C-alpha cells in the first residue's frame, strides 16, 4: 500500500476555499501547503495526453496513463487548486529526490468532490511508461488485500 501513497504539494489557494478550511486565510495566494493521498485507479489511454507538457506541445504523446488520486477536500479544494498541485510518487524521505526514486506529475482537475465527507478525486495524466507501469504493478499487487471499514463514498465513472 505504501507505493500507492502520494505526497501532494499544492501551490495555490483558491478564492473559493470555504471559511474554516485549512489555508482559507490565504485565499488567492501561492503559499504552498502539503497533504497526502493514494492512487485509486490507473487506466491506459490512447489519444492526446492532457498533461501540462503535452498540452504545450505540437506533438503530444498519444499513449498515456490516467490516474485517479484520492485525497481530502481540505488538501485540494477545487480544479483551480488541482492545476497548481504537484503529485509526488515514491517519496519516502528527503533522499528520495536525490536518489531519483521520486517521480512528480501535475494534477489536471477534480473529478469528484464531497465537501461533507471531506474527500475528492484528482485526475492526473502521465505519458511516462515507467511511472504508469510501476503504478499498474502496485495496483495489481494490492488488489488481493481486503479492506475493512466504511464503504467508499462514491464509485468512479
């Protein structure tokens, strides 16, 4: 399960962030805050990759991975904040970056949000075959683990 855990670095606080939420006093600022999440799903997609790098390219990658990352609304409130969020995979400690284990991509948007339950699903995209393959393998290995607790708040479309 640890391999499915991500660190989120949010570099913008939306003007729409509700009163009482963490960082609501910093609306409109680029003061970073961090949180965590976990990879729920990875899909292989054929068609133009919507990652920020490919969006700026005249020849975007045509094979990419769509990732769904679960986190809390108080970490990433809306799509505006999602677009300013860096998602770090395989971050164990400060050495992870130096040892080049950590991989980072940007979130694209919020797919689902439930403020009352304080949960949201981020959509991320990567055309990194290495990252996509590693995450698919992690999901395959953890499929057999049984989770006990409350049912999920929603199911993905």
